[in-house]
């Protein structure tokens, strides 16, 4: 952030550079919007830096988005995708090149200076990755600063500040200065500051980017509470897929464009979007195959589909394959397995990292175990890929795989039964329980006639394969 940029941010935090007495109180032109009306509307928004010059940069391209009251929306994407530009446009800190942003029915570009001031003071609260606390003010003064610029009574603003400090468990830090606090404490102070004027909308730009995992989880839970208990509309920007589980909706961005919208249907009921969008979300979250996988893996949730599915796959595959390892060894292996499933590393690199000592950043396994595990992992991943094509070819391939891996000695009749049952599972016509029954049932009763223990192991293997192939 440049010096001028920091000044803009601090000016925003302080909610105006001129005392509020110089402005007339704005008469509210509309009553509270119904839950069916968007609180934020982004219309054909484009942001272009250095337009017409050799270094022209297109940060946002033709962006349309509506956000509804009390939603928790996460804008997700890699660095440089335009997500922060979109957030600052919503905040009124970034002027559009084309298009507009409307807050509660009023276009920001058409707001008067007084209306903009009111928006920044009471309409929107902001939380930043870098906290932006003023080092020369104590914690209580930092929190109350937005009220200072509204000319509010000192005792009343102090009372409001202490109330927020108590709520977030940092009241004992009131007289300290920012430099004396941990990162997690600083961010709780920043959240309290954003709430001091009770805005309806909270904008959070990578709010946990500078925090350790425990502090990050604490902040994310606070934001979730503000959404569910205080009914705040939360818009959070992140590049971390593990945060997406908190959202009602996830807006995926790439190269300055919205490329996909995810709706998490199991969240509290909020009427958002068109019927077509809702139907699309239901179809995605409630697909037959996913339902069956959720029955097999009780901890699998609809919101884990998409980018969160790979970490879940890694955890389940690891639990399926491992025993007799320390938590740290398993944790490191899980991290490397995620990288493998995300295709960030290849099989040889995966094996090397498993064998590398813990002190050197590896998983601390021995070479024999690492090689054996890598071979097994590679076989499972390869087989799961073979199930993504033609069903008949998948049945044949899976039959050969199971026969070889579990040393099955099947009669011609048993093999035909096995293939018929596998076809039903690949078509999602039966789930784990029915699969188990049919494998375990005698041949005379239409089953495969496998030993119960063998049937259980094969069913577990098949469900892991189905999970890995699902996308």
C-alpha cells in the first residue's frame, strides 16, 4: 500500500475528514427493503487502469452481481483475479470505469458527498488483512474513532466500544496500544471498529490472511455469528478454499470475471437469485451420486463439493490406507496428498516428500513405507480415473482391479454377478448398504457369495474410488 493508499484507507476507517455537524442529516427515502430485494446490485461493472495507455490493465470485466440482505457471500479466486477490486468497488473506494454499484437502491456514482459520507459511516463496515489500527491511539480509542467523526457523546461512544470489546473477549486490552496485541487480537479490534456504527453490510478483505490457523478460525466464527445472530450482510474475499464452507454463496472469479456461482442449499433459508439459479444449486448439491457418497461418508457435506472436495478426498484416502503413524506424520502426508490430488506435484515428488525427514519438511516415513504407500495411492488414483469414461469399460476395469488387489477366485457366475452389481453402483442405482448386501449374499440368492470381511473391504475400496472420481 502506498502512502496515499494508506491515507485513503485510514480516511475511510475514520469515516470522513470533516465533522458531521457540517452536513445535514439525510432523510431516509425508502423503508427497509424486503428480504427479496437485493441490498447490493453490481451492474455491468468494469474497472480499467491506465485506459488507452501501453500499460492498460483490465481489473474487472462486465461484472453483474446481486447480493441480498443477511447473506454471507464469499468472493473466491487466485491472486490478481479482481476479487479485491470488486470488494473496493462495493465499498465505494474504487471508481468504476464503466457500469455502477448500487447500495440499498442508490447508485454510488450518483451519491452526493453527504450521501457517500453516510454510506461509509453507517452503511458499510470494513475489515482489512493489515488491520489498519492507528498505533498512537489505544484500543478503545481505535474502536470508537468512527463515532468521533459523527460528533457523538464521549461517554456514549465509550460505552458502545466497551460493549464490543466485551463481546469479543478483549475488554482487558482496552488501554493497550496496537503494538502490544497479537494478530488475532488486532483483528478482533478491527471487527469491533467496523461494527461501532452498526452498519448493515460488513466487507472483509482477506481478514485472516495474516493470522495463524487458530486465530483465523476464531475470526471466521465471529463473522459467521455476525451473519447468523446479528443479521449482517457479510461479503468476504479470500483465496483459501477452506473458508468457503462458511458462505451461503460463493462467487468464483478468474481473470477479472465471475466464472461460477455456488449456492450452499443447506444454509438457513434466504430467498436469493432466480428460480433457475436455485434449481441449478439444488441439482448440484442434491445429485443422486452425491447423496450416495454422503451416505457412505458421514462427514461429507454438500458445501464440500468443488474445491473443498479434494482435501476431503485426501483425508478419506489417507484414513483408508494408513495405520501406525503419528499424527504429525499423517498430517504432513495429508498435505502432500492434497498437492498430488490438486496435481501440483507428481507421483515421484510425492514419494520423495513422504520419505523426507520431518525436520526437513517431509512426512518422516521410511523409504519402504513411502514406496509401498505411493504405489497403492497411484493405483487407486489411476483406477478412479478409469471410472470416469464409459460405464461398461469401467465395470470391466474395476472387476480386474478388484480381482487382482483382493486376490479373488471367482467362478464364471460370481464374476457375472460382480459385474452386474458394479454396473448398478457406477450408475448410482444402488448405494453402499445395498452393495454390501449383494456382495455378501449367497450365489443361490442372487449375490456374489463373498466372505463378509472381504465384502466389507471391497465395498470400502469401491466407495473410495467413487469419491475420487466424483467431480
